[in-house]
C-alpha cells in the first residue's frame, strides 16, 4: 500500500478495495488455503536498503492480523520512491 503524501484523501478507499479483494478470495469454493502479506511504501523513514518498502505482515492465514495492520497504516506526506 502506498502511504506517501500522494495518497492523502485516497488511502481509505484503497484499504477498502484491498480488503474487498481479500474477502472475495476467502469466499471462493472450494475454500482456498488463503495466506496474505502486507507491504507498504512511500514513507520517508523507509530505507534505500529495503527498497523503500516495509513488510507490515508476513504471509499469514490470520486475516484479523492483516486487517488490523492494514487499518493502522496512515499517509505520512512521504515521497514515493518505489
């Protein structure tokens, strides 16, 4: 998820859309073995060594954990360097 300043006013819609996709995948039949990871980019504190990207949540089947992390992300007025 882009958390740079260019997402001001758009980040909530992006979070909703991402979560809609996760829910759609979870409802498939037969039920998939769904694992989701969450990465963010565009925050000024992310380092060049990490490619200006941060892993928020590693691949997991715990969708509650992903949802909590996703909703905790905020824009920071950073620069999109990815």
